[in-house]
């Protein structure tokens, strides 16, 4: 790792050159580097936590004067129960995942002695831009090395001390391995993000880890593909045949288990015929958890007729803008819809293509909903909060993508790969193949992988 | 199909809405639409060829006054031997390809009663921008319908009459099928490309079909992902142990079988130790085919010492710029390199990540070359001109991608797909899962596809 004052352009060029070597390393070589990083960090715990304490001290002062949010201070803290251990365990977890490099995904015999294979390979150079959370450095460095990609890391200024401390350790650890020095580049100079986003000749993919504002800014500022999502406006459609217990459990979990998460519920669409049957129980459970319900007129009228005055006094009127808002808090927009088709149309227009669910007892309606809603995740009778790489069993994730190409949903190692086509021949030329007389025909025989 | 004077924005919005219906149609519904298009075009042959003749007449006049190239006039001609038949056959070929929609590519049992599946689905709305070649309309409409994507078609003005004629027939044919009217949008108004490239809220992928200049312009003018390649600077490394016959055959085919193609050879890297052994035969064969050799000093000196004066008089001196030039003609840049590593470094710096080959008798060197070169296609002892969807056995292609994400190399139906994750539960919530005491653990059990 280069702890460099080099220009962003030099750092990116070095990362690109290193990527060509890293792409050819064996799995044991890449895994050895992760073992070395783990050992290095384990040995350096005290000095890293001391550096982190200095970041925290500055952040606490800034928070007291209102310049920084308390939640950011909390995210900075590497000493928080379990965080350090999780970071270290994460490195070994990534190491022990199946090797994503060099998987043969297609084999075709084009002709005698002429074979086509498609093989997974690293993308090249990743630019990871993140805000607080110093542990992300170790996580991303692990993912990059495991997947054979170079990474350029640009962290937020609040975690600078932690960041430099961790990266010095990673740098020293990598020096003893076959992973080339330039493969992980640390950029500590400030205000270089616009320059980095301009380096499309060297950088193949940008992965922002941070606020919606950060992601939106990056998406609008670069021609390099960006993996991630700016918005997480998840919706649930409560259909009239839904099981009441399922409805209460899933909606409460989706909304309240971590309201600031991108996979939390923001809009609840209720079938009109369910407004006075299942919906009041759901509303009571939500209000009991402190959720503010912003209802459209139909939903509010129906609820008011069914809830006690204590509860109904807390209902608010929804504005149009509420149905395009990712609240990230205990506020929920509620709209009555006549049927599933209106719900689907609403989601496809107002949603963010992240994760949407239907609650129904009809498998036919559920399948129709899941086919029709255009989103990375479409669920039946399950909480939107399952949208997560760990919960999906991917071992780890670099983020959740709402892109329509490449990777979608929670992105693990697979999303850091592309493929190349290899042909092995014996002097084969194309001119002899064709449809006419005397021309050879291709065999195009699929071979087992 | 809407033969519309609607604004680009209205056309794109309608295409997006139609895409949500198209995505839910069954394979027979989509195939029926292709059968109907085929039947419609078959019946309307005379009127379409008459429209094409009008385009051709205008183009021929423009070509005579030097405003249009002869090759463009030739590409316009639908009446050219076999072209009409190929266009019609192409529609049925696409129809008969395996359905790319709804393939389950991953199944994981997250817990009892909670199953995750990953299913292929259409991307949404494709914008296809092309120059001449009126038959592309039928080809692209077929691919879009088969893959469940809406398409917005914007053709070059030279083929307007043919284009309108073919699209009227397609439109009438689709009216009798379940494919919604808005799914294929024709934009005939002029100068709307910049407006279309701005509609990233509706358009998911741009596919340019035309000159390098067109592709380069589009890539630099939109935030929408672009599938394709601007450059095709393919290289071959001639290693010292190469079989001389393989070297002559493959290099001559790569350079001369269709010099204007993107997969043709533009740079030949010759190992110094092969300059006076294998290389002179290769050079003679190329010169005999009319190829102009632009050699660096070492290659020229070596060749001059071996070739007859007739041949050596034809050698030219290479300039630095020649090694960054896609000639698309019978000119070849030639450079001497000391070994394979210099060749790999040259290709990774100067190539366009399209297709590169090594000619060698060493399988070890070949495998090393194929791992190290960062390109969509890396070949051993085979012509670069095999880089083609038909030759790969993909049935058809929408283009050849040098992108580092999503699709790479020749792109068939698979490249027009993305996926979504579906979860089917029974009221499952996330809050009960975790590492702590009393928390449930995920099962993460891979299920057969």
C-alpha cells in the first residue's frame, strides 16, 4: 500500500499497473496476503485504537458544537463492543470464501482443435469512496485482494488518523506477500474526489460507501460506472387476503428494526378493501413502536373510524412529496390503492428499484407482483430488511446495487468480477468458415464445465 | 410500434411503461410476436424494397457528388444478394433461441420456509442508435422482443424511407400480438440524439451500432450505460517458438480477411529473436496480399536483410502514433519486442481491450499471456477475427463490448438481461436473526437449480 502524496493520476496509474500483476496471482498468493493483513492488524490493535481515539476526540468536540452528527461519531468508534473483532473476523471470512477468479462459465467447441472458454477475471481498478467507519478500509482491502482487483481508497476526513494507522499496518503486511505494492492505493490528500472521478482511463468501477448525498454526487460527477444506490425507497403492498399476523410482523420489522437502513420500509400501499380489516392492527402496532403515519385521505378516514382516539390523534396527512421521500426515520407514508395493479404502477413510478414486497395469501398474485415490479429485490411475505449480502449468504457485500446492468441487489465478490473469452486453436483462421460451397461449418458444441 | 412525432421524452416514457408489461409476457407470447413480424415483412417485400430503392437513389446522387461514401451506399442496399433473406431468417433464428427470461441462476434456502432465488429478467428500455443498414431495425426489434425489453430506435437519415416502411410493417404485425404498442418506439424526428441521451430516468442501456465516431460521441455524451466499443485495436504477439505456418495463416487472416472490421489486426508485436526466422515469411505473405508494413527500426532492419529488394522497398517507417491507430485498412504497425512481458505491457497500454492473440508453441507462455492481457478476447494460435457472436455460437449479437462491467466481448441475448432476487417467505422478519443468545441463525443452504 502506498501511503502517498502522489497525485491522484499517479496513484491511479500505479493501481492499474499493479492490477495486471494481481490478476495473475494464484488463490494461495491472494489468501496469504489476507492472512498477513489479519496478523498485522491483530498485533497492532493498541496503536490503531489509540489513533481511533484521537479521531473520536476531535469528532466529539465537533458534535458538541453541532458541526457533526452523533450518529457519525458513533460510526467512527472502532472500540465499540464487538467492532474490532468483527473487523478482524471479516478478513478471514473473506479469505475463506470460494475463489471468484478463473471460474469457467462457458465452454464451446467451435471446431476440431478450436475451443472457446469464458473465464471470470477481475475488473481491474476499483475506486472506493467512503465517509466515516474506519473498519471499511480493512473490509474493502480484503475484498479487493481476494477478487484480484486493485483498489484506490479515499476516506472521509473524520477518520483520517484511524485510516492512516490501519493502512500503515496493511501496507507493511502486504510487503511480505506477492500482492504488488501498488495494488492498494491510499489517497489522503483532501479535495481530490473530482480529480479521481475523472480518471476513467485507469479506474474501472467506483463504489461509494456512505450517505445518499455522497452516492448521488458521485453518480452525477463521473463517466466511470458506479456500483450502488442513491436511494432506498422500499414499499410494501398489503393485499386484502394477507394473514394479519404476517402483516403486522413483516411491516413492523421492515419499518422499525433499523429505520436508517436503505432496506427499511418507506411507503405502505394498502388495498382499499383491507383498510378497515387488517390495516388497523398494523397501524396500532406501528404507532405503538413510535412510527408516525402519514396517511392519504382514504387511509386516514378508514383508520380514524377504527382506532381509539389516542391512536387516531397521532395520524398525519400525507403530502404528495411523502411518496417520493426516503424518510430514514420512524415516519411512514401510507396510501390506499384499489388493487395490485395500482400498487405495481405506483412502485414502478415512485420506487427506487431497491426492494419491494407484497403481503398476500395468494401465490398467484405474489408471483404476478414479483414479475411485474422492477426492483433488485421482490419479496412475498417477508421483510424488506432481508436485502443484505450477509442475510443472502454472500459472506460479505460491497453495497447494494440498484443498477440495471452488471450487478443488482446485494453485491458480494461476484459483483467485483467480469470475464474474458479465451480461444485455444492450432492456427485456425476465419476465412475458411461460411455458408457457401466448400466452406467449413462451425460445430458449436457445448462442453461440460 | 409508434410511428410517432411525439417528443423523445414521451416516447421514452411510453417505452418504459410498456417494458413493465413486456417483462411479464410468456415465452410463447414473445415468440408469437416474432412470427408475426416475420410474416408481415415477408408479405410486404415489394413495398419495402421500393422504399429502399428511393433511399438508394438519393444516396447514390450524394455519393456521386462526394457527400456520402460508396461503402455507405452499399450498406444501405437491402436488395443486395441474400440480404433480404438473411434479415428474415435472422428473425426466426432469434425466435428459436433459448428463452433468456426467467432463468433461475441461484437458489438458497435462507431458513425453513424462506427461500431466495435469483432470476434473469429484462433490463428495461434499450436505446439503439444506428447509421445505415436498414435491416438492423428488424434484427434489433427481434432481439428486444425476445429478451422482453422495450426498444427505442433511432436510425440514420440515409435509410429513412426503408426504416419507416419496415417499421410500419412491424407495427401492424405487433398490433395483433400481446406485445404492447409502446414496446418498440421509432423516433424519426431529426437531431434528437442529445435529448434521448439525457433521458436516464427512462432509458437503461444505449447500444450504438455504427462508426467508431458515433460510439465515441455517444459514450462521451450520456450517463446511461453504453454497450459497445469505440475502438478495435487488436494485436498479435509473434513469439519465437511459433509454428511458421500457423504464424502466416493466422496473421494473414487476422489482417486481410476483412480489414475494416473491429476484430482485424492492427499491431503486430514480433519477438526480436523471431525477426529473421519466422517473421520474413509472414511479411512476404502480408505484402503479397497488399498489406503496407509500418515497421519500427529493428523490425525494418531485420526484414530488409531478409527480403528481396522488391519486397523491402515497400516497407515503411512506423511513427509512435501508428501503435495507437486503428487503421481499418491494409496497413499494419509492426514493433519488435524483447519478450512476452514487453508484448503484454505494450498491449495493456496501447490496446483497446477488444481481442489480442499470441502465436507460440508453448502452452505455458500462452496461458500466461491469456491471464495477463486485459481484453475481452485473448487467443492462442487463432485469428482475432473469431471475435464475433455468430462465430462464438451465440446465434446473434448486438455488438462487441469492451466494457469492464456487465457484458464483455460479443454480446448476444444474455447481455440484454439483468436479474432480480425473489424471496418467498411466510411472514419472516429480520429482527430474530443474529449472532447473540436466543437469536436464530440463517441456514444458507444452496439448493439445486
